[in-house]
């Protein structure tokens, strides 16, 4: 795989995994009663990552069945956390 294409494969995966990482953050913010703007901020980040992971993968032609499955699993984990 050419070096200039490598990051185009990794970025959608990183966006998917960021939602998995944000699930416990959402729980911690609520558990410790931190300011609401923190919770809203993490929610906006998760929503943007969900929007752009698939959009970028399709645009760059790097979407795979594994990425689609991982996206669904990440969404489920995040929603359970929220």
C-alpha cells in the first residue's frame, strides 16, 4: 500500500475506535457529575466521528466489510455507555 494511502485507511478506523474510547468517558462524566459542557463536548465528538468515518472511507475508496462491522459495534458500545 502506498504511503500516501496508508493514513486514508487508518483515519476512518481511528474515528471508529474513538467512539469506543468515548463510551467510558461519557459514563465517567456522568458518574462524577462533571460539568454538562464536558458531556455535550464528548457527545459532539462522537457524533462527528460517526458522521465522518464512513463518509471519508467511501470517498477515499477504503471502506471494507470489517470497517462497517466495526462501525456498528462501536456505535452499540457508545450507545450502551451513553
